C-alpha cells in the first residue's frame, strides 16, 4: 500500500506540474527562441594606395613616373593617368596636335620622402630643366596611376577667359594661396571680408580672393604661422556686376593640394 501511495503521489505531481507549465508558458508552438546571430561588422575600406608601404610604392611609381615624364604624345599619356575618360579630353585640349614637349626626368624622389594625403601618394621629381615638381599617384582598379590634373595645374576654365568673362557661377581652380591685405571696389569692408592672394599654377596670373571674415571657410583657409603659402583646389566666382577683373569670391575649398579624391 505504501508503495502504491508513493507512486500515485508522484504521478499526480507530474500531471499537475505539466498543467501549470502549459498554462504559464503557452503552447510549444508559440515559444520563439531568441536569435543569437549578430549583425555583420562594419568594415571600413582603406584605399589600396594608402595600404602600400613606401618601398612597394616607390618600386611601382618610379618606372611609371619615367614613362609619364618622357611621353611625347597625348596618346602615350592616357594609359598612365587616372580617370582617362575625364583626363583624356583635357589632355587633348591642352595639346590639340597631340604632341607634347616631354619634361624628362633627371631624378626621382629627390627629397627621399613619400607624402600621403587622403588617397594620394606624392614624391618630388627633377625634370630636364632642373626644376623640382610634385608628382601625385593614386591607386585605381587598373593599378597605380598619375593624377594629370594636379601635375598640369588644370582648372575648369582658362584663367584669361575667366578674368575676361567674369562668370558669376563657381568654377574649379587650382591655386597657390597666400595672405595679403587688399580691400577695394566691392570688397572695401575689411570687417566683412578677409582677403587672400591667389596665384595661378603657371605663375602668370595673380588675383585677390575674398571670404566672409571669421566664417568656417575663412578659418580653413588661414595659413599656419610657419607657412607662407598653400596649394589648394577651390571654387571661384565673380560678384554680381563686378567692377574689378581681379577680385573674386572663394565659395568653397575642395581640397588641400591639387588632387581631388573623387572624379571632378
């Protein structure tokens, strides 16, 4: 009898426990297991040119630089430059007969230093006329290429045409900026405007550029105490009904230096 009572009590307890579990937890089909999967990690991609070591970059860049600086036709340049679909028409407009007076290369990496800014890697080269000039490289899907626009100091409108037509829409220019105090015509109020001198890459044109004093753009253009000038890519336009042919508004700084990381 005792064993029968024990077994009966156990069976009864199990039945009660099952009923309680069903009432509290609901039917098994309603139970959803929590997901243990995590969202995929965010991977920041680094331009391949930035991943190159200085030694690997110089090994690849030197023969490319020599081919670029000794090319005598525009067709010979196209396989060497980035964005040939954009640079090609510009090269042909600069050299309409297709012939180039090659500057040559006397020395490569004359300062024994690789500069890195954004996706660009840069070295100084010495040409046949013994001038030292910066050459900028970027990595593309076809490998390392040269930025022709920065080498040529390309602007989206010839300087003489820009100064003659005085367009009021902003246009891309590569300039050498330096500090200067000059206020005249539409820019007489030095409390409102901050003035800068803008030199064309070939040194043939010097004009005055203005920004609103104390604006974020003004602060980004300001030269550090140890700098006399800075190479920049900017947007320039003339004010409405401009009375002067050499005073313009700087509307935006696109890049420090003459290399744009994206297609123009």
